[in-house]
């Protein structure tokens, strides 16, 4: 029998705007907002706050992960654009790459995110 990954509660589902994004970190993290949630089309996705091209945070200020029209994730450094549903780059310097994602579930109104695998590098 396969064991379930450890999970962490991030926020209530109704605290995320539609569409919208919110940064978060796991307990004990040395880096603030190392990950972020995206609510898009009434589903929630979680990604590492790291541009696969530039190796820098995607947001330019707190919770600013989306384009002005809130349809895509955008890297503030070089303007690479990512699909919020699958994290794949659709335009810019990271074309052909994707954001690192985590498993997300919504249970009884709470957003839960699976802890990253132990072999996934931590920190940026």
C-alpha cells in the first residue's frame, strides 16, 4: 500500500481571489514565499516560486504572481509567461520549461499542499 505524502494547510479556499495567487512557505522555511498558490477556473494549483530560466522569484511584490489581466503567471524578471493550470511556459525565455508543482487538495474549505519530496532541492 502506497503511503500518502505529508500535507500542510495553507489557507481557506475562500481566501483566494478568483483568479488570484498567494505566496506561502512551509513551517521552518528560511525563505519567505518559496511557493505560491494559484486559484484559476475554480481550482487551486501550487508551484515553486522560482523561474526555471532565471532562477529568481517570480513575483515583484507580495502575492503579485499574475499578469495584469490575471490570466497567466508571469516572471517579473524577464516576463516569461506560464499557464496557471499546468505551469508550462507559453512565452518568453523559459519556453519549453515548466514550474515545479506540488499536489493540492481542497477539503472542507481548506487548501492543503503536499510537502515537497525529500529529494527536491530546497531554497532558491
